[in-house]
C-alpha cells in the first residue's frame, strides 16, 4: 500500500504588505513546505546545505515568467494586474 501523505503539524499564513499570502507548513518528518500567492516565481537563490556555523538553509524566490530568470519589473506587473 502506498504511503499516506503526512499531515502538517504546524501551519501559519503571513500576509505581505502588498496583499500576497505566504503559508508555511511543517511536517513531522522535518520537512517544510511554502505556498506563495501571486505571480509565477522562479528560484533565484538556494543555500540548501546552509552555513555550518549557523545551521540554516536559505531559499529565495523572485517573480518570474517561464523561461526567464526573474520578472523584469515587478511593480509594472502588479500595475497591469490591477488595471492601473
């Protein structure tokens, strides 16, 4: 029988100043999941092994479009979405 997906034992949503929501979920196996509203994103920075002295990992996502490294101007994109 296939393993059942783990249920998050912690979840919290943060609303950013521009109205986007970021949800962070933690699971019993130690994994962490992020859900971000808004534009498509591209991964622009990842330090997954962390800094041995600080024991951290860093992930950065930036607004982007398929095939691009990052959106050229996030403010312009927001204005288009909001019809300004």
